[in-house]
C-alpha cells in the first residue's frame, strides 16, 4: 500500500489489508463497501481500518487523492468513518514523520455514524452488530425474497450476506480474544460458533494465527 495515492481508476475489487491504517481523503470522493459497511467519503474524511479488514472501493470519474498512514500496533481506536477539520496539518507532519502524523490524526478524528441509505446498508450494519443474525428472519421481516436479498446485497458488497456475517463473527471473536480474559470456549459460544474448534479455524483462516497465539501476543503487549 502506497503512502500517497492519486487514484484515477473506476475501482478496486475486494482486497485484504493485513495491518491497521488510516485513509485520509485529500481530494475527490469514493465509496467503500466491506467489513465496515458501505461508506461514502469525500475530501476531509478519514477512514480508520483495523487489521485484516476486507473491502472494495468505487471511485467517481474525477478520482481521488488519498494519504494512507499505518496505525501503531496495539493502539486502541474506533474503526470507521470520521472527519478531520485541518487535513493539511496532517499532510505537513506526514512529510517529515508519518508515525507522528498517524497519532495526531487519531487524536483529531471526529468519528461519525455512517448513514444507511437503503436495505443493503441496513443489513450490513445489523450483521456487524449482531453476527448471529438470522438472515431468513430479517428477509421475512423486510418482505424481501431470499434470492433477492442475496443478489441485491452482493451487487453492493460483492459478497453474500452469509459470508459477511461469517467475517463479522470472526472479527468479533478475534477482538474479544485480544482484549478480554474470557475463556475461549465462552467467546466461541457468545459469537455464534458451533464450538471452539470452529472459532479457531475461522480466526486462523482470517489472520494466519490461532486464538492461543493472539492471546499470548496480547498478554505480552500488556506486560510490556
């Protein structure tokens, strides 16, 4: 991932970022759809991404210029969309010290609640909050046929609702493993996995490491 990006293409397909980073929009606008839902951002907006996040990007005809800054490992922040009142201040600092610019950005970002413009947005938000959500119940409540639900959602997110739900479940578990002392079996049950082994496979498939390795790393960080 380049630090400075001037993007003129129509979009990027679904892709994975292994490390946490911030995308500060300096000019233009674009739409992002993925693990954070669907975000429509413009100049002055910033998107804070957690590690192992997947999304796609769609750009307007005018493209966009974006400053990407890696975020410090172990630094707590709220992933999502926010605003920066003075993007130029971040740019000036980034030119001499990217780590300092990242910390300043985290301290200044005013985080916002994304707007839900249609039912795919509403379903994505529901899945992120409740990763054990019953899709059949949701479609019945909204009077949307299951085939229409799957097709309409995939048109926006390029992935099925069940696939996004599985990722949300795994991300919830991964966060709980690193930030709490709850038993792994309890985390698996709370997040809607069939059992602890199911959670272990899912976390390892997403991150490359299993729950025990992540908890050990988190404990080492707390000790330091």
